[in-house]
C-alpha cells in the first residue's frame, strides 16, 4: 500500500482510496490473474474483485518539456525504493507491506514495518511539504499538487529548498507547458480543500500564479475602498473570501465565482482608485478570458459571470425598491435557475463576510432577495399569459404584464430592511 492511504493513516484521517504498487511483476502476469488494465500512459490495473488500483513499480525519464514528456520504465527489475523515489512529496512516498494491508479490507497497517526511505514520517510529524528528489522538477503539475496539499493541510509549511526548486521550475518555463485540463483539474480540487487560500499563497510565492492566473496575481497591492482597512489589499481580501467560501461549504461554482468576482480591480484606472468604478464589467471580461484559457466547465463560468456583474447590486439590494429587485432577479435569471441564484447569493455573502471584523456578520441581502424571489415566483404567469393573449396582446406585452405582477407581489411581501455590511462592493 502506497501514497495517500499510508499518509492519511499516519495523520489519523479516514483512508478513502487504496493504492497498491506491485514489484517484480509484468502486465501479462497481472492480466493472467484477471486484473483489468486501465489508461494508456502508465501500467495501472484494477483488481478483478475489489476494483482497487494496482500499479507496476516504475521509473520515469524526462524527454520533453511539460508533464507529458516522459518515458516510463516498468519492468520486474524496478525496486520499491526506485518507485518511491519518483513520487512528488516525502509524505506520499511511504509504503506499507501487503501483509498489514489486505486488498478490499480496512487499512490497518503495522506502523513499525513501514518502508520510508525518504523520511516521510518525520516530515509528517514536523508538518513539512518536501520534495523527494530532484526528479520533482521534471513534472510541473507537481507545483500545483503541492499547492493543493498546502490547502488540504494548511498547518504544513513548504520546505525552503522545495520552494526554491519550484521557483526555478517557473523561471525555466516548465509551468508554461502545462495543458489547460490539468491546470483546471488541480485548481478545482484545491478550491474544494479546507483552506483554499493556501493554494494561491504557495502558487504566488513560487511565481506560478503569475504565469497561470495573472488576472488573480495582479490583485495584490491593489488598494481596497478608502473606508476599508488600508492594510488589507484586494489580494488579501480575495484570500479571505475564498476561505469564507470553504467555511460556508460552498460548491465548486461558488468558490470559483469567489475567486474571479473582483478580477477587474486589478485593472482599475488610477483616476478612479480606490473606488473601483466599473470593475464589475471589467471583471466579467477578464473572467471570459480565464474560462476560455482553462476550459472551465459551463456551470462554473456562467455562475461566475453573474456574480462578477451583479455582486455590487446584490450588496446594495437593501436600498432597492420592488421594481429594481425584480429587474435584478431577471438579470440573474433567477426565475429559470433559482438554485443557481441561491448559490450566487452565497458567493456574495462570502465576499461581504471575507473582510476584517465582518467574518461573523449577518448578510440580510441574501434572505431578502430569496424572499422576493419566492414572492415573485408565486405569480401565476400561465394564467396571466392566457388573459393577455385573449386580449390580443403580443409577447412583449405579456412579458411586461408578468413583470408588473411580479413587482406588485414583491411590494406586498414583507421586506424588513437590515443594515448593509460595510464596504460591501
């Protein structure tokens, strides 16, 4: 048993996946025993009964830039230590003998018999993320993986020599060769970790953030509004918003929206700083470029676009009358996608509460707009449409009649106002 299963067992965490490395075997030998080959790049097989992954011990040799430029050697002469040496971090390079970890059973290894040639147990005790060997530099995806582990284990530090190695890899252009799918895959997983801000802090320190997400990297040093804490710039605020999205257990779409909602502040003209006038439209334009470059899934990009354009209006919604509230609901497509609108409001709450002194503050805008939506949804649009058609009205007129009925319904509902969060735009 290797990798995350051993690491998590040592950390006292639930073991989710069982990964095995097989020494002294061939693909033909595993297939003859009923193992099912998966993938084309690496010799990985599924157990015929448990469906757990078994990989032949292998070494890798770098042949070209990027993460695909490898030649894999998986022959019976590859030793377990050689296989562990090509792994990314010492905490992931510990093995447990099969005698203490049977296939398909609960993982309960004999910790006294662990195979740990690179000091992974010590780094777990010391809470350090450290590369195993110089082979780390051959795969730029490992920078993203390490940053993701920093988000999963936020009390772990990055070894200075490992950070220096990552900075050298960035300078050598290795990160520029990463394909969009792998970048998004790792970013998405990191966003869903316990403390996503740590991922971006590590990427920023290594220089990789400037190469992968320059739109985010340029937010550091950009001042917030004049009435906000001067020591908290837009980059620091963004990190607080991301961690609030994790604290409130937001979905991936919510967390991605939080990441991108203020991109336009990084390009605010000097003559409107620190008010950031028009940053919503600038954020939406920059977001489009990020989504195209990283091939972000449609649900994430569509929701992020709504949050980028409308978060300021949602923050100010306590001052909106019924007609303006309905127009806001319509722009957010809340009537067709009410669940997405609820998530939009959650992302806006993360933005409002991701500020010094406001982490525990209420966000009344969320409850008020959900109440307004519920009232407007109660309007019988079908009967209104039939009445309008009977009166000879066209589609535009029918739409106006429905809009007016929704405004009237919102006016009639209880819209008790609370105090807006400070600096909520």
